């Protein structure tokens, strides 16, 4: 995993107000944050501008989602161009809540991936199986199917991070074991080698998400194919600094 820079993203989901955000910014700016970790936080779109204006330069910002076009008659949507205009450099796409709460399909997520890359932003592309799929031994089928429709829309892999987030582990307190995460990451890297290229397989960061905490991050981070984390709940707390520093 050595030449892949460790990547930790904080997905705030639909949480925060100016007061609580000030608290998060305070602990992030105080750090200290491992300079060998690439750090990105993803506030609700309404706060992207505010957060960027207060954060130190070493922490990047990301939108949690965006529409597949840059502007127009799409009431209620946000665009990658707008996120970029307020300093964001990443967009999370295909998060399990977008897929399973809002019904986003592989096809729509693929279109969004293509659009965001064309706007010059990076993509944190999420994939992951549901509990019943894991129990039916369909984990790789699901993960590969989702990755395939993402990969078909990628022009520049250097701006893509893949986030493996088993749905059963998100927000549940139930983390994949380090071995379970490592196995899927390894299989996914093999899929990239066979379906994209050996170079992409070697260079692409595959991060893990699902109830990552200050308590479990260090052991997960010892795994060779775990190149970082996407963190939900714990990214709202000072514990996030410990997760950023998991390899330190
Ligand atoms: C997430 O939102 O991507 C996530 C992994 O959430 P949590 O860490 O709360 O499980």
C-alpha cells in the first residue's frame, strides 16, 4: 500500500449547524494531522462555502452528492460546478444512502461520475453489499457490478478513490473485521487489474467505510489493501483526528 497516499474522508451526512461546525473546524485546525494522510471533509452542501473559508489549507472539502448536469431547471439540486466554485475538490457519489434511501441506480451514479470528472473534481465512489447479499455470498457480484458501471465512466483514475462500504456496517456500530475488509479490497484490486489496468489497480486508493472509530481504525489500517477510510458518525467528533492519524 506504500505508494498510495492514505486517504481519510469525513462524511457529515445531514448533520451540523454553524455552532457545531465551528467545533469540528476547531479540532481539525488544532490537529495535529498526519501530513501523510490526505484529509477531506464533506459537509452538507449549504455549509461547503462556510467550512472551506474556516478550514486550514491542508483539509480539502467535498460535496456529498451532486446532479449529473451543471445547471438548469432542476429545482433542489446542487452541481459539481457550484461545489467547485466554493472551493470543493471532491464529490462523494453512490453513497449507500443515495442508493438505498433515494433510489439512485448504477446507471445514474455512472452518469454523475462522468460529469464530476469532466468538471475537474475528484470522485469518492462508494460501493458495497447489503446484509442479505453478503449472507447469500453475493458480496463480490454486487461490488463488481457497481464498480463496473462506475469504471465505465472514468476517464482519469488519478482523481478517483473507491470507497468499499458494506451497507450492513454503515451507522450500525457493526464494523467489517479487518480481514473481511482486506478480502474485499484485495478482490476489488484484482478486478481493477483484470478489467481496467495493472497500473490503475496498483495506484487506486480503496478506502473502507462502515462504523470506523478511534478504537478500530488502527487495526484496519494495518491491512495492505486498506488505503484509508470514509467515516460517518465519528467524523463529527474529535475522534476523527485519531482516525486521520491511524497510521502514525
Ligand atoms: C458513511 O457515511 O459513509 C459511513 C461509513 O458512516 P458511519 O461511519 O457512521 O458508519
